[in-house]
C-alpha cells in the first residue's frame, strides 16, 4: 500500500477457515488490539500450523496443476525449505510492527498504517519483540537513507525484500506491482499466476511466496504465511503478512479456481505469486531472533 491510497475497508467477509477464530473487523477497533491479539503486536495464529499433504500427484506451485481434492476439508499446503525460513523471518518482522501512537488507535491514510517497528533496544511498544537487526542492516546496505526502509515509513516492498534478505535475497526492486514484470524472466525465480492467467494456468500458492496485488495505482505485496486449499465445495484460505497495511496479518478466502476473495480490500486483485525457482539453493543460513 502507499500513502496516497484511500483507506481500505477492513471488514473480513466470506472467509471459510477450519479451526480459525472469526476474523476481527478493524472498523472502530483500536490499533492496540491489533498489536496484542495472539500475544504479540499484530501477531496471530497461522491457519495451517501442521503441514498436511493433499491427495493427488500435481506438484505444488506448478502453474495449471490442480490437486485431487476428495472431501470437504481444506488441506494445508506445506512450505519448502526456503519458504519456511522466509515465513519465520516475516513473522519476526510482522510481530514487531505497529501503528504510530499519534494516530490514536485509528487506521487511516496516509500515515496511520503499520509502518512503525519496535527498534532494537527500544521499550516501546511494551511486550512486543524487536524488529530483526539483520533486516534493518540489510535495508541500510541496499538503500542507504531510503524512507521506504525507515522506521515510521516502512513499505510493503521493503517488507518482502527484508523477509527474503537473510534467505534468498531479492536483488532487484521496483514499485509493488512492478515486481511481477521485473521477476517474470529473472533467473532463479518463478511466477505462479492467480488472476493474471486463465483458470487452467493458475497454480497453488506456497508459504513464503511473495503475494502480488494489482490495483489502480502501484499495487501491494506481502508474504504468504499459510495456505488452506479450497475443495470442490468449500473455500480455502490464505494468510499473509505485510507492512504499510491495515494489519500486519490478514486472512482472505481462496476460491476453487485459485483466485482470492479481496472483497475486504476494494480495488485490489491478487495477481499472482513470486518464489524462488525449483532447485534454487539457500544463500544465507541464519535464523531470525526469538522474542
């Protein structure tokens, strides 16, 4: 998201999720509640804590592949080795995000999204984990003095690049939606269409993917945290984390045709997902700090 866009409606609708508490509406709710749900500032439970393979042979993430879904229970998509590390870093980052206290607990454009993070050594917000120092240093290295990486103006592209920075760095950058074209033929990366392609060419999102949103402006990007597959008769769900948004974590429904229900984000469409190509090697072997 960006500073010029109008406020997103933050009411969740149509989301069918097994074993998940009802999504909390943000209209009229304080940012403090968003920070503290789940025991962390903005943290929340993943919808698929235990990886469960689905029935059928198609490879997850292969464009056009549709798993054989036999029954009505959503199947949780397991993460790759790289994806699991990206999710861990994204969680460490998202749990440290908060909204400027000067906003009075109200989510609003242009300065009242979760663009602030608890800096290492800071006591505020109390009880929140600190933002990973390694990611801060990475931002200072790749874009010295850039407001997009700065505390208080932290942007969505910086968030996804930061989550990948210690695992499989995204060396090229652009505005959010422009990442889709930028990485389309980039060696070491692959793209899995959602609304970007007809139904028979879409694929399954995986935890750790970069989730690309299209809108009338520069779009938005996020990190996929967990995925519950839809069945022939039920919707699935996708949970993602992001900066400069109405919440560090959001869950949306996934339709059987693998498009995403963005009713709660008017004007946005999930275009597709970017991930390291098959066989890519992890470049940095580090773990995010705990607490």
